[in-house]
């Protein structure tokens, strides 16, 4: 009898739920391993890339931080104004769109909790990109890149937030779970003449129920993660035409995370698919404009650094030529400039003697030196 019981135990099939759980765990581990390898490859790219460096002094937070902040003080004040506007848009009552009894058929989805909570959105859209920017600063020690990346990121977030909340309040589209927000007891009450809803639920819950279009979670996520995708594409030189597909994976990883946040909004029945699509479009568009305001396009020769960096070099060049027009006074700066290597659009690293794409700052210094010698 004992042998029979033992045989039945060992011959019984493994429960299907355990098999599914094991398969999900293995898939999750593979995804985590793949993401880990991508992150390690990205860090290796940041360390190994021969970024053009012009050593005109150390540009750290301690040495140049106050100067950079003073120049862009008005930009930081505008950010405070945008934050105040967005706060006001969240306090006002949104437009209460007409919701008839026959419309409730499409608004009876269950009222669920958020997969991505409200407090998690700033972590994903702001703190995570900020961490990437800080890591790059500790690698390269360039306060111009640090300041303009943070400023561009915050502008992307706050402009997107103002646009999103303004449209939310103006449109007042009901969420897919509006019925249960309006009637928590499940008993619908409608105006006998207009057939409009007469909500009996909590005012704050009903107010939030009129903010479906566009999705704030999605727009914030694409604004922050879209900006950092642009930022990484310039730093790892994704358009160097060398065919490193892993670089594309690094750039698309933040966009994938933003897309999963968008999908969660539909899965939680907090948004219609049109809300998510519009939110993503707003976020990625604002992120693109804000990035290109502070940085050249990633496919550009100087796509690795901010505009302000090259403007600083041009001003330094003009100042040196005005103070010391002799060729000898430019020898130190010229020697430092000879260490520049520029990634051409054909994927070949060229020095300043190459006849292809060259840096305009370098060309200006070279022509000035020849004029002074002559």
C-alpha cells in the first residue's frame, strides 16, 4: 500500500499553475538579464566613446556652476511660473461634459486602482532621467551639459504638464469607469428631461472622472523618458553609421518604459485608447522641441554636447584673438584643440587636418592663426 501511494505521488502531473508560474519567472529573469546587459553596454559606451574635448579649464559645478545659473536665471523663473500655472489647473473644476443615459453603456468599466500610482509618475518621468544625467556628469565633469540637460528635462515636463492639464479641464471627457464614480451604489440617476447624469458619488472622485483626455501619466512619461532617449542617442552616438544595433536598444529602452505606462492606463480602465495616444504624442513632441532647444540633433557632428558649450568656445576664441592677435598667444589653445577628434557622418574619426566635416570653432581658430602669422 505504501509503495502504491509513493508511486502515485511521483507519477502525478505537475500542476499547470506551477508550470505557468515557473515560465513567467524564467521569462522575467531573461528580460531583466537583457536589460542589465543593455545598461552595462550603455555605460561602457559612455566611458569608451572618444568625446571631443577642448580643455579650456575644468567645467565643474564648483568652478562654473554659479556663472551658468546666473546666465539662465530667467529660465528657472519661467519654470516656477509654469509650476504655479499647472498647480492652478489642477485646482479648478474641469468642464462637466453631458453624459446621457444611453452613453453609460461604454462607461461601466470597473473602478480599479492604478498600476502606476500618481506618486510613481515623477519617479519615472523626472528622477530616473535625472539619475542618467547625473551619472554622465560624474563621468565627463561638464557643468554645461549637466545644467542644460536638467533645464531641458524640466521644461519638457512642465510644458507638457500645463498643456495636458489645460486640455483635460477644457475637454472634460469622462473616464471609462465614470459610471461607478458617479453612482457608487450602482443605481443610476438621470434628469427626467435632459437625461443627463445626476451623480451621487464623492465630488473629488467625480471631478477626477472628467479628466480622461489626454492621459497625464502617458504625457509625463513620454516627456521625461522621451527627452532622455534623445539625450542618450547623442551621448552613445547612435547615428555613427557603424551598425551597432545595441545602441538603438539603449535609446528605445526609455520609450518602451513610457509605452508600458501608457498601456497600464488602458488596462486599469482609467483612459480610452485615444487619451493615451494623444498623451504620448504631446509628451514626445514637447520632449523633442525642448531637447533641440539646448542640444544639436544627435546625428550632427557636434551632437554630443549642448549649444552653450560651443558658444562658450566661440566667445573664448574671440576674446583670445582680441587680446593677443599674435600667433604665439594662440599656441596653447591650438595645442589643446589638436586633441579633438570628431565623429564624421561616415563613422570615421578625423582630426582637424582631415578635409571632411570639421568643427567650425576649430576652423575659426585655424584661420585666425594664419591671418596673424601673415
